[in-house]
């Protein structure tokens, strides 16, 4: 009796091992022969299911709360053929390292320079841009969804720059006018400089605004927390002799900042693909947030007979265009389900058991491959094998999927999914805010077809 049970258990274990081996050895770029070779009388097949994908445009502007160690977008994209224009404005406070603070009573201004620590760019970096710096007027609420802090009045300075000339050693430097600099020196230390709250009354911060009419076709990204971001105030004062000095105001835990992004898709290609036809669109447009997303339906999953799913990969390819060299694709796309319980990660296949998302297994990373015409394109794949298996064997709801390019995977509250798999709360960055966009083939595209590729074993 024991030997019989042992042999049965061993046979089952070997079968599971074989199925797992099949999952790891399969490469979607080399499949499509319908029948995988027979091993121990187990026939392993592959099939491709059609998908229905449609575009949706979300909000076209956003008051983003960028985390202190994040990057802030500045600049103007005037001509992205897919998505139109983008404008990025930075609002920030820069302050002394301590309060009360004071300048020597007889100080006179030499110069005042605002420096921003450059990190990277998105778009055509060869075209010059112009940026203006204003004094924020009104209440500064960087976490406000209504952008009530976007009012500004007095022009403090301007600069023209070419993004490709910026690097780690060449920062964006903006000369501010000496009238503003002298006003900083002249305020009584018992008033404006006595405390942080009094300083906010005197000076609410900088609005760093791109001149959309000047031109440019790129966003540049800056670290406010970096020590190279500062307002340097150069001045002279007399103490027995004439002394030259400098005081730096920087970003710290006591300062606030916001990033205001305006998207305008007027006249862009995406507007020709927002009708959401029942058969799906042949071109899918994904823009990093604040941007666009797609809904994906795969109704044929519900019609599959009972079988063992070894691998089910949702595969999507970028449609090649020469402009992609400037307007690069997102590093990562994210896939979620939309059902009666709301919007959440794909159950069974996505988890946070290791403390971080299992993106290595789940997929979504950009991979560079050759398209049918020999061009380099981005390919994104998602492993939704267990989710598909759940639909087939347990008649789980075949949900609509949402495809997007968020900055963060944000799961504010933990839960247990349909496969009894705990998903912990997490905030995990996957893309740089506003950086990246891609045009993908839809489910009925003749050359770049989006599809669900399934490897299965018949029962």
C-alpha cells in the first residue's frame, strides 16, 4: 500500500517538475510550431489568442507630489507627433539651513544665481529652450490637486539653454536680478529671517516656468535634493575691511516643492484612436503619467477547454518610427485588472512576497528586439499564466486589463488575492515621471499584433 502511494506521489511530483521546467525553458521569440515535442506521452501545445485593445486618455495635467529624492521635470515639448505638447513647471522653496538667520547689516549684493542639479532628459535635446523664474504669489500647496500655488507675479530672471549641453558638471544656472537679491539682504533679521514661518510670509518660493512660445522639444530633469541645487547669494559687507561672502539657500526636509505638468494632445495622432471600437484599435498609445492608458480584453480565454497552462504571455510590440530615438519608450509598463473589486494588480501572478514586486517573473520590462523589417523596437511581455489557469479551472471572472506606464506601483493597503497569495502595501518606482511614451501594435495590427501566447498540456 505504501509503495503504491509513494509511486503515485512520485509520478505526480515528476509531472509538476516537468511542467515547471517547460515554463522556464520556453522562449516566446522561438515558438509558434503548435506542437512541442512529446515527452513521456505528454503532448505540449502552443496557441495564440486574439486580444481587443483600446486607447483611453486620462487627465492632461497633474499637480504631482514628487518625493524629495525624486526628479522634477522642467521644459517644453512642442511637437511630439503621437501626443502633442507637454509643459513642465517646477515650484520650490529654497531656504537657509537654520533660523533665525541674518546677513551683516551693511551688505550689498554682487549677484544671485539659482542653480538646478541636472540629471537626464527626454525628447530632442538639440533644440534650445528658455526658462523664466518668478516669485510665487499666493498660497504654496505643493500637494494640492487644484494647483492653487501656481500663481506667480514678479519676474526674477531668465536663462536660455540647450539640454544636450547640460551634464553632471554643467548645471542649469539662472541669473536672478540684483533688486531681488538686495531685498533678501535688506530684510530685518527680527522679521523675515526670524523663523521659517515668517520667511514664508516674506518669500513663498520660486516658480520655474518654461517659455512655451520660445520653442524646445524636450523635458529636462533635476534633483532638488542634490547639493548642486541652490540659490547662491554673493554679497559684500564692511567689517574693518571690505569682505566678499556667499550664502547658499538649499532644499531640505523643511522645504516643499511641486511639479506641474500640462499635456495637450490637440492635433496629435492619439486623437484619431480614441473611439474604442468593439473590435479594438490597431494602434495603442501609452504615455507615462500623467498620460494615457489602454484597456485590454481577451474573451477567448473563457472558451478554452480544461488544460494545464505551462505559460501564458501577453506580448506587445512597439510600432517602429524614426522619432523613437528622441522620444524613447518607457522602461516599464504595468498591467492591472479592472473588475467589481476595483483596480488592482493581476491576481495570482503578481506578488510582493519578497518585499518588492516580483517583476522579474511577472514581466513588463522593456526589451529591445528586431521587428519584421529589421528595426530595433521595444517589446513588453507579461506572464499571466496562473491568472489564465484560474479562469479555465475555477471559472474565475475574465476581467478587463489595464495597461499603463505609472511612475510608481502604489498599493496602499495589503490584501490576499484569489490564489491565497498575500500582497503587501508597497510604493515602488518603475518609471521616471513624464519620461517615456510608446505606440504599440493593437490586437488587429497586421505587422505588430498584440497577442496572448499560451503553452499548454492537454489533459
